[in-house]
């Protein structure tokens, strides 16, 4: 639950699409410190990376929509 919230707030704070690439760092870290047997660690890294990337993208999109609305209203 903390990963999507943190990702959303990161995307909202930065407001840049390149912030989505930060999700790859989490996936790389999970793969590097993987202690799970078999391919479970790979699946966990993949799922958490995709979840974080979607949350960051949602935050970025919301910030951009707010900025666009402010510019049109002014």
C-alpha cells in the first residue's frame, strides 16, 4: 500500500514524465537483493515496478491536468 501512495506523491511533486523511470530503480533493487526461490523474486520485482510506474504516471498526469486547467481559467 505504501509503494503506490509514495509513487503517486512522487509523480505529483515532480510533474515530469521522466519520473516514471524511477520505478525501474525499485525493480533493479529488488532483483539485486532477491532471496526468494525460483522466479518468484522476478515476478515480485516486475509487479511492484509496474505498480509504481502506474502510480507515478497517475501523479504526473494529475499535476499536468491541474496546471492546464489553471492556465485555461486564467
